C-alpha cells in the first residue's frame, strides 16, 4: 500500500530537449541503449539492451505483458453529412460495443451513424465521462480482420512520424489483442535474445494487462495523492503465479518487464494479502513513493514523461532524487526517450 506523502506533481518534473523524444524505433530492437542502475550502490552503467544478459542470473524470472495492440485508430464519415470522423477504440464493452474517443467530438451526438470501409458502420449510443463515446458497430465477418484492413496503430501523441512497419509497435511475444498502447519496455526484446536468456537458466512467463490510453493522461492534481488512476483489465495465469512462488522460494528475482507488468503483479498481491495466485480483474493501482512493494525485485522500463504516473512508479521502486539524477544523466548522454526510446534496468 502507499504511505502518506506530501509530494507534488512538480516534484517529478525534469527538463527534456524535444530532440531526445524518439520518433522511430531503433534499427534493431535490442540495439537500443540500456542504463543499468544498481539500487544498492547507485552505480550507473551505460550499455546496450542486448547486454541485459550481463545483469541476469540463473534462477531469475522474467515476467512480460503479452498484450497485443489493436490497430485501433480508424477513419470514417458521418452518414448524414459526409463529414470526416476519426475514432480511437479504447475498450471493448461487449461483442459489438466499444468505448471510444471521437474527433471532432462536438458533433458526435447519440444517434449519429458513422460509415467506414469494408462495410463497417458505427452508431453512437451515449456520451460518457471524459467526453468519450459508446459506439455500437454493425458489420459482416470478423471485426478484428476488418480492423486489420482499415485501422492504424494508435501511436502516442508525442510521436509525429508515420510508422513504416506496424509490427515495430508490438512486442515479439504479443499474443492477446486488447490494448490501445504498447507495453513499450518489451519492444527491446528479440526472439533470439529471449532464447539466449532462457538458455542461461532464466525463466520467462507472461501476464496480460490491456493498456489503456489513460496511460498518457497527465496528472492534473497538485498533490499526487489526489490523482485518480485510470482502470485497466489484467489476467495473471496459474502457471505464472506458480513460477513466481517458486522463484521467490528458491531465492531468485522476479524481474518485471515494464510498468504494466508491475501493475498486474502488485495488484494481485495487494488484493490477496501479499499472496500471488491466478487472478483476473480490473486495477486502478497507483504506485508512488511510499508504496510497499511486495512482488517485483527488478524492473526493466523505458524513460517516461515528466510529471507522469509512470515516473512516479519508477521513483517509488528506487529513489525519486536518484531517478531524476539518472534522467539528467540520460539527457546529458543523449539517450532516446519515451515509447520508441531507450531502456533502464533497475536491479
């Protein structure tokens, strides 16, 4: 659980030159840079991601989020006026109904019908919190196949370049569709690197957390404790739960690949009084300094936005001032930031 804190959102600010915001992926996934930080000594090592094996040990367990990003940005026209409409699918509510973000939103009123290519049609049913819309879709065939044909990847708002290869916004182990954003710490792994890691005696297991667009939502509260987190759906399979229990019992480390994996593991532990068991549900866990960590022993993560909940989570895992000093080091060394940027390993 989080303890009381007087920390403000401003306490998590840092200066970032715009030129360091990565607009495209590294040429090779595992050739992105890696900042390795020893939490005991504070030592920082600048290396490359494919050298992550230097910091792993037999008996460790790597836990990854196998969610798959939907090509959830689709473009259509209002049936009545022919006006252009952009939709971002955020959350599936049932077989044919989705929670969506609509642009332009002002004229997207309940009852309006939007037509898309491949015979897809959507009717706005309701306006809900945050100006989002519930839309019911009508179509023939398989909805996911239609999306693959007409949709594009919903890249974060700070990426302005067109992604030439859509697969580069998916991890190589993405399996279960449902996310509006990628679990970006996993983008650095290749199949070859994962095999090398497993050959070392490091186990790998999966969880699923459907990443929502709320992950990019800015913190507007002055006091961070006043911020309300968005909710995301997670699933922790029985084999992953068993592997975590075994790893802990044998003295190995549970290494979370990304903050979405952290949110899943710590949510389950919080829900079950510190125990890790197979579970699924929704979580709005908010991890910031003062949080009592129960599962995760080491963390692979990217460099996050100033004043973001993700930076607060990382600061909770290590130390706020030392994390901000590491970010300053990253700026000075011209690391690449955010979704397509470089990685950090805190161990």
